[in-house]
């Protein structure tokens, strides 16, 4: 890779451009609190952020920190430090990014100057891991707490039924929900002990109501992308997930998602697409190359737009009764599992907390997706260091081929730009578009 | 042929023809063969349900391009190898399949395999990563579902007593294996690491009763051996799955002696007995979830989680540790730096071999092994 080959995303929506003011305002508030040593949890996707907010905790997502380090092209610096420590290049690059970062913090006593946020990720007082989606997401915290930080860890551990078991069988449903429920109680008990506070269920309910409201706008926004021409593309999509990760349960986040909905709706009504001449409508599978989101704009320059992404997809599983907010978390998690099962979970048998996101692969609902979004093809990013999300791309490719939908798999990584080979990838993408044109 | 051979010769014979042996057994008994991967779904239950448990093994170094039609090139090379075996039709003798959710890769192998090549019986045995009371309750329920699904498939109802008897038989195997392992606490060790692994591999392809005889014969045979030459450095092998004795033979050729291990198929499964509890599923849960040491299970942060390795190293008077990790094996790759540092503090040097499940290039691996032995 060379730095000049990487380009930042150009967004199309006014609302996402506004994040440039909204997020720094939020981060400044958060960083002030971090500097005054308020309790801070590092957590993994799958941990319900609403719960953390109900405990008035500060939180940081090392996964997201990985995306920020990637987009600022500082990830290789941290990853190389971790590699020097014996961490394999094959391990998730978000993990090695954090490992290198933590090592530097331990050695120097402060956040490395390259860190994207002032003060880096702060000094956590606890680590909240999760077995959602992949193994690295709890091994990671186990290693951090072994090598770098002597803080308590709680890793949640939900499981979901495999593709060939009927989740509607009441015994199976109970079997899995019992685990999700008891694990959630364990998490609450841990948080109560660490914060010295009792969980305020009324507050949790209020936060969840706001969170779900924001998610409902986001879900409806994503559905609007079925329109031709497509009113919103991937650069806006991958940016707009950030407010829900950090500002969950805040009125400002609800406003943000309402505005994005309204803006996208207006574009649909006025038939405004993101490219002038929409030639190809695509679906994106896998994590994006955060260090080079400009690749989406590159494809747009040939009239190719992504109407849908398989990752960070929220679905509509949050329509649950909030009377008992903890049970609501159990239910929405379970509904997510059911939804994944409906998609056909043979290659992605994991569930994910819909408060943030999950993915879809599988066999059963693909034709629905292709039809509803009028898709012409699929581009799949095979991330070398994240097999959890890229596993299943070949299977999905097979499934799409059976439906007559062409697809391309290209290899790189989500956070490690050393695995990006610009000329080769662009040639392949270009050739793929050409094949689709010939098929027209 | 294998019936005329005895002890180690017989074990080596079976280990090199495991599938032939199992097909013959299937023919003789008329029982269905259930293949399994990983060590969480108890073969005791398969056996008690009137089926033949068969530990599936790969073929190191064999082509895996047949797997490309179904899975990505990045991923545990062992899992890719197994899928390629299935795709080549080499596992068609299996009537059923149970794969436990040990690591991400194996869990996903299950879906792809059963989607493209469905079997008469298949089951994903789901396993939590934590050891909390609720994870243990889940595992216990999962054992029940597993038993039930097998009963439906074979038509045999498994009573608690039958299951207890089967567990007792398997425990007898465990005791004998530990006795054989103990023969390597001595110096020089009476049985080689490669011989021991072949014996264990044979065990995955014969019924427990027959295995008892094989182990007893081997024990008598080995105990009567004249002491071999004093060996080179005494080693513990730690790491991902090793289901082929080639690697141990490479170590032996380089002058080392594998006296114990912490690997699947190896000592991880035999180190302790299944507790013989009133509710047999309870004992199986204790053994297969709580006591079974695999880095895919969360035993909390801190190096205490490796103490059992240090204890074993001490018990077997080990000079050094060889780590063997298969490419893209997350659970082991995560643990390696912590383990290496912990061993270093205990003055135990460690050599890591990162391999794509082919033991190649053999020359380079041997050179590294030799250099390590010399250093020891
Ligand atoms: S899902 Fe992939 S990127 Fe995310 S933590 Fe797991 S391995 Fe890393
Ligand atoms: S070698 Fe590692 S990645 Fe492969 S199946 Fe075993 S534990 Fe999983």
C-alpha cells in the first residue's frame, strides 16, 4: 500500500456531513468526563449500550477505535508493535491494533500521540467482552487483562440455534432464551458491583425507548434505499452508524436519525440518486476497508451504487414490549437470532444485539433481498484477519450464482492497509462491472 | 490382519487405516457410524445410543482445493482439510455427524458441510465459552438434547444405567492411558510420543471395550521393553489439534523426546476421569465443559489459566515446550504470547511452529527443531 492510494469517504447526505459538528461536541463532553476519571468501560458490540448508559458509565469500543486508527492510517503502527510481541498477523486487526496500543500505553504511561482521540481510549475501569459473532471478541479482553490492564472483566456469552434446529420449538426457544436471560442478569450484577449502583429499571426503559426510536428511523431509512435511483450509498451508511454506538438513548441521536430519514425520503420523492446515471445496483458483503472508504466513491464514478450492506444491519427486532426492560433485551436478542435463522444461518450462526448491529448471510431470504433492492450484483470483501464476518462469502456467492446474480470476492482487510493492493483491486472491480454490463 | 497383530503394532496398523477399520466394524456390527470433531460432544453418549463413535481426522498435507467451492481460502487449514475430505467423498461411510461449537471455524464448518453434503443424522452440539452456572446449565441441557436426537436416530433409548456403564468403560481407557503416559515420566521414557499418539488415534476408531484390550496389551508390551538409549531433551507439545504422528516423529528425528502434551486427541481428553455421578449427564458436563482444557473456553484473565501446563511440565520433568499452531487458529494464537511469557518466567523455553497443517517445508521445520534441541 502507499498512503496516497487511500482516500477518505465522500458523503452525499447533508445530515451525515453534520456529524462533523455533532460528534466532536459529544466526544468533548465524554473526554472531559474521562479526564476526571469517571468509570469507563471498554466494551464489545453485543453489550447493550443502553445498559451502560443506565449505569451512567462512559464507554469506548476498541473495535470502533480500530476503525478510527484504520481511517487515519495509524493502525499499522500499533499492529506492528503487537506483532513484535508475538501476536500473529492472522489475528483480527482490530485486536492487534488494540494490543499494540495497550503496549505503548503501558510502556509510556500515556496514550500514544498517534491516537485518533485525545487521551486515546482512556483508562478503563472494566472490560465488557462478548461472545457475539466471534471468539476474538472475548479472547481479546482476556489477553488485555492478562498483559496490560489489571481490571475486572465480564464477557457475555449468548449462543444461537444452528440452522437445522427449529427455534420455534418451545423447548429450543426456552433453552436459548434461558442462557441469554441468565447471562444478562450476570452482566447486570457485575455492573452493579463495579459501579456500586443499583440498576434503575425506569431509566433503562426510557433509554431503550429513545434508542429504539432512533433505530426505527434508521431501519426505515435503510428500506428507502430500495428506491431507484438509490438515495443513499455506503459512505453515508458506514458513517451514520456511529451516533448509535456512542450517543444511544440521547435525544440528539433520535433527531439525527429522524433527519437522515427525512432527507433520504425527500431524495426518494424527488428521485435524487447518489450518482447521475445509476448503472449498477449492488449489495456489499463484509466489513469495509476503513482506511480506504473512498473505494465506494471510486465505484460510484462508474455508476455503481450500493443499495444495501450485509454488515451493521439492524433489522426490526427491537419492536418489543418495554414493560420489563431487561426482558425486552432478551426478547430483542432472541428475535435477532430468529431473524438470522430465517436468513439461513448455516454460515453465520451467531446472533447480535440489534441495539447496534449484526449481519446477514445465508440462503433463505437472499432472493427477497435481491428482488426488494433491485440488485444487479454483489461485491464481497474478504477480510483476511476477520474470518468471522467474511466466512460464508463463497457460500453466498454460490447462492447468488444459482439465482443468476453475479458477484465478486476481493481480498484485503478492514483495518490493516498493508493488505490493500490498489491497482489489483481496482482492476478486478472494474472488470467485474464490465462483465455485468455485458450481461445486460 | 489387524486382529492378528497385538499392542503397539496393532495400534499403528489401525492408526494408518482408521477409515478401513471403522468400515469393517460397521459391516460386522450393522451399527451406524457417527463421526465427531472436537472434544465436547461425548462419544460415551454416541456409544450408549447404539452407534459407533468415530473421531474424524484430516490428512495433513493433502490438497484442499476441493474446499474452495464452499469456503474462503482464509481459515483454519485443518478445517479446510476436513471439508475437502468430505467433498472428495472420503467420509461417505459416515451415517451421521456431530460437530461441537468449539471454535468459530469448526462451528461454521458444520453449517457448510451439512448444507452441501447432508447426512442421515447431523447435529451441532452447542457449547458456551464461559463456565458460569448458567453456561453449565445450558451445557447440561444440550447434552440432554443430544442424547434425545441420537435416540431418535438409532431407535435405542439410553437409560441412565447404560450411560453410566459406558462412562465406566471409557474411564477404564482413561486410566490405562494415564498409566502409559506415566511411563514417560521416567528417563528414558518407555514409550515414544509418536507411538503414544498412534495409540490414541487408533482409539478414535475402535469401540471402548476393544480399546481396553489394546491398551492393556500395549502396557504389558511397553513395560517389558529394554530401556532405550537416553533420549535428548524432554519436551511438552502444546497447541492446536495434532491428529497425525508425523510431527512427533520429526521431533524425535531431531533428537527430542515428546514426553507429554497439551493438545486435542492428546492428553487434554485423558488427563482426568469423567466423574461417575448419579446423574450421568452431570459428570459428563463436569468433564467435557468444566475440566476439559481448551483455549476456546474462557477461564478468565491472568496466567493462572496455564498453571496446569506448568504442573504437567514439572510432573514430566520437561526441558522445553514446543508449540504447534495451525494457521488461522485464533484460540491458540491468542494464548501464545501469554503462555510463552509465563513459561519463560518458569525457565521453560518455548519454540513455536506455525504450520498450515502439512508439516512442510519439512527441512525448515526440522532445522528449527534441531536448533531448539541444541539450545536445550
Ligand atoms: S467480528 Fe471480525 S472484526 Fe469483529 S472482532 Fe470479530 S474478528 Fe474482529
Ligand atoms: S486448529 Fe484451532 S481453529 Fe482449527 S479447529 Fe482447532 S481450535 Fe479451531
